[in-house]
């Protein structure tokens, strides 16, 4: 799937994703601020099989509440979340089906069984997995239907995880024609959008790593660099810290395009840079944006930055348990519109934030019309933006978690365009 992160890295940081030998050479030639970084890898604690078993039990409780008899997972983050299986996509069905009652089962291409069992052994079903294989001329959907029948599910509702391909869900619907297909999001989203202490620990670490990488790259910025040069610095800094990460980089007038441009750009004295990226630590993401200037900012740039910072503050202050998601967007938008950058979406062109966790964008979203109440453990980006086409844009983005009595950011906020860290 092409995501914002895929696009941004493709627009700026793709050149930084290089072979090992070249990366090592770049590390040796890195600026002092990046060479001074040391690995934080030892701070990352993997999710355990017992934790995943607890997730499966929570999913079963939600299935009972939603009157869903089983949940079908294919490749993607929800499969990893519950099983620790990282399965690449393709036209051949691989699935894990979790019944509300009874043991899960897997349906797998026969020639992939060894690979499947290798990964299953790393998760909560090690040693007990029911793996049903199919050869190339056979129907995998019949295997799914039979697995459901063997667990007493001949009628009822099968929840389909939202990224499952239509061809897979349609095949199951035809093979198990007594089953009604329904959205599995009340189960997958119901589990994943509330983070536990271990998940928050990993997200905190991811944000810490990315902020350190950004600061080291910023200290290494020089006039004449291209956006790809700076993206390489960000990726190199993440690597020194022990993780794969990067950022999209937009310079000058291109910073007014929220998701950037592939146009070649060169850093000059007095121009704005807007960077947006993050890293992945044990499956959990960071997503941070910083806007800064090489040298001196103009008065207008400073004015816009100050408004932007107040909008980010307003969103953070509005985020409390029980408050509707849309109220957080409204709080930030009011600051920007009241300061003269309106109406509505004219200059602040997107929502104020998205859920974040294993996916960079996941449920729920801080956007007008979303009345979902905030709950402790939900995590979001807080990222208002002001974009002046043909001039520059300013976006500040930190990730936040809803607490028992409000919300907190994982990272210190940026203080100014000339001293962002």
C-alpha cells in the first residue's frame, strides 16, 4: 500500500536507503554530530508471546460483544499484532482465522508450510498450530470453510480485517455460503487503538530516537545541500542510533505542499526546511515533523511559526478522556483561523492528527465529524499546519498519548525556527 510515509521517503529519503557497504562508508564520512550518536537498540524490548495471547483473548471478548464468530487476518499489521507473523502479500491466500471459541487455524500454500511454521513458532501458537495447506490447483477458500465448520461455525458472522484483499474475502464468502461477512475493525481496532504500557514504551523510544536523529542532522545542515542530501543525514543518524528511519524533506516554497514535491531542491541561507518522518521500533512507529530555517527567519516566518505553535498547544490542551476526536481538530483550527489564516481549510488544509501505533495512520482520527470519545491509551499525532502557496509552510508534529486526565506529548515541542531543538 502506498502511504504518506512511503511517498515522503520516496520523495526525499529513497536515496538514503542504500546497500550495507555504501551505508558503512557514509557512516565513516558522516558529520561529527552524527558520528557522536550511539546505539539505543538495547532499550527496545520485544513484545512477548504471552502478551500476544492476551491480545487474542481481548479479541475474543470483543467478538462476543460484537456477535462476531471468527476473525480473518491476512498479511499486515493486525496479523503481526496478534501472531508475530510478518507475511508478505501476493495472490496466494495465507490467513489466520481466530474463532471467538476454539483454537485458531492457519490456511497456507503447501510449498510455504515450512516458512509459515517457522514464523508461527515465534508467536503465541507455537507447538499447537493447526496449519491447513493447499496445493496450487486446490481452493484455499474451501480450507477456510472447513476450518470454520470443524469449530462448529456453519452460519454466523466472519469478521474480515480491513486490509484483506477482496478476492480473498469473496472466495471465502462463496465457499462458506452460510457465513455472513462483516467488518473486523470493531475487533482489530478495538484492540489496537488502546495501547498498553509496553506499547507506549516502544512508541516513546521511537520518538526519542527520531528526535535525536533530527537534531543531529540539523546540526550538520549546510548551504548548498539538496533535500536528498539532508534526507541521507536523517537516515544515517537513525542508523547510528540502531534503527531504520528517515524523513521526507521539503525546502522553501515546496514546504507549502503538505506531502511535498519530487522537484529537486537546494538549501539556501534563509530558506525554510520542513521534514516529516520517523522510525519503527519492534513494530511501533514515530511520526515527527520539524520546520526550521538555515540562518535567519523573516518576521513573517516567525509570526506563522508562533501561530502554528499555539495551534499545536491548543490541540494538546483540548485532548482529554471523553472529549470527541473532532473537538481536538476544532481547537487547533480555531487558533489558525482566528489569526487570519482562514477560513476553514484554506491554509490549514488537513486534519490535526491521526491515530498512530503499528501503522503510521490508524484509528481513530482527529477530524471534523469523528465523534468517537477519547480514551486513555489512545495515541495520535498532533500536527496542525499553515501552508502559504508559493512562499513556505510550517508544520509542527509530535506524537501524544491520552492520559487519565489529559494528554502528553512523547517529545519536547519545537521552540523556534532558528532554534528548533
